């Protein structure tokens, strides 16, 4: 019997390590509808492979690779995206 929740395996994009590949699990509920819609339009759908390239010097911007293109996200928005390792 496991004594931890499913959220144990999920982490936000901002907190994951650079250079590793993750898969999108969900977008947090506290995210506004406009931001959630925009993230879905950019390709952050469930099961999509994402690789975090690097974080800016002051931890304000995150550079990610998704669907073959590079995308920079503010750290506040990157914190809404929940990822998992497979």
C-alpha cells in the first residue's frame, strides 16, 4: 500500500532540473482561463514531451523546448504547468 498521493510524482516546470525531458500532466486550477487557454494553444497538452533547457540568471524566465521549437516562459506562468517523469 502506498502512503503518498499522486501529486508526489508531479512537479512544476519551474522546479524541475535543466536538460531533462518531462511530460505534461496538467495545468494547475488556480491558473486563469486566459493563461490556461494560451498554454494549450502553445502545445502544453497532456502527455506532450517537454525539455527544460535553462533558467535565467535571476530565475525570472524559463527556456523550454516543446514540439520542436524553443519557448521562453515567465517563471510565474511556468509554475502553473505540472510535469511528470516517465
